C-alpha cells in the first residue's frame, strides 16, 4: 500500500510537471501569437499611414499648384489681351502717309528746279518754232515762236509738278481726319508734308507768273 502510494505520488508529480510544461508552452505560444499579431497590426497601421500620407500630401500640393497654374493662365491671358488690343489700336503704321509726304516734298523741289521732262518739252517747242517760223518773219515773231513758247512750256510743266505736290501734301495732312479718332499724326510726316505743300504753292505761283509773262517776260524787239 505504501509502495502504491509512492508510485501514485510520483505519477502525480510527473503529471503536474507535464501540465506545468504544457501550460508554460501554451503561455509561450500565446505570447508569440500576441507578439506576431501586434507586429502585423503595426505593419498594417504603418502601411495605411504610408498610403494615407502621400494622398494627404498630394492634396495640398495640388491645391497649392492649382492657384499658381491659374495665376499663370491669368497672366498669359492678360499678356495676350493687351497685345491684341494694342495691335488693333495701332491700325495703319503710317508708312503710306510718310511716303506721300516725301513724294510731295520731292515734287515741290522738282517744280522749282525743273525736271528732264520739262527740259525735253522746252527743247521740242524750240525746235517746232524754228521749223514753223520762216526766215522772213519779224523778229518779234521769231523770238516768240522760238523762245517764248519754249519758256511757257517749261513753266507749264513746272506748274504741273507744283500742283501735284500741293495735292499730295494736302491729302497727307488731311488723312488723319478720316482715320482712327484721337490718333495724332507722326511729327516728321506732318513736317515733310507741310514742306511739300509750301514748295508746291511757291512753285505753282511762280509757274503762273512766268506763263503769263508777269515775270521774266520776252524782251522787247522794237
């Protein structure tokens, strides 16, 4: 009986020892499982934070970039707008008016100094007078046919150039009145055009006076 009791006590002790080891193993497994679950939870939380982080960071970036892009677009639109309006407001560049003013001044100078066409016309009239005037004609007639008509032809062509200079200059000066309102004419164009008008008036006056023999008339042959 005593032996049986000792064996039973040994068995009980061994069973308790096994149960203790089993409990310790279960506790260790529980701890390992808890640590693994915690690690997985931390990894899941970190991944979610990383995924949410860029999204949260991108939103302000986009929000910050959108106003800048809008401002750039506004600046581009504003830059395009005035350029278009300026191009429309500029209208004609004034090249035609400048050319007209120069032509008027040149014609005025030619009316005073004479041109090749006036010289040729005068020489032709002289030749005609010599051919049509007989040697028996009076001196007054010969002078008039040979020289007087040639001088009047020269005055006629000079007057034509002067009149052309006057007309062109007046047209150039009057052009702004029929253009865009409030746009003054360029200074040099106005100056050259006035010079052409002045030369035209002077040349036309001299041509009329010469053609009518008021100045530089034929000498007396009596």
